[in-house]
C-alpha cells in the first residue's frame, strides 16, 4: 500500500496542532485504507493525559485523510 506523502503528514500534524495541542508531540501510527478506488490514511495518536481528579486517562485521536492530506474525518475518545 502507498505510504502518506510528506505533505499529507504535514497537513495532518498541522490539524492536530490547531485542534489537539496536547497531542502535538505524539508520533502517530499510520494505516492505509482503500475506499472506492482511493487511498486514505488513518493516523492514530495516543497519549495518557491527567484528568481533573489527578488520575490519568488515555486520549485517542483518529484522523482520516486523503492522499493530499485533506482531513476527511476526526474521531476522539472521551
């Protein structure tokens, strides 16, 4: 499968930087999906963050982007 281009990675990182600043330093795992003859890339960002009561919880952000890096979908865990 095709790997995401540098431009695609840059655009996804910029989206993460703007909307999820706590995830900026996370290196995502990337998987490639074929959908309707097009390749899409799914970036998964995971990080343990402190909650308001002092405990830690795992935050997961999935970003699906096309070959050009246009963000198509974002899913966030609670």
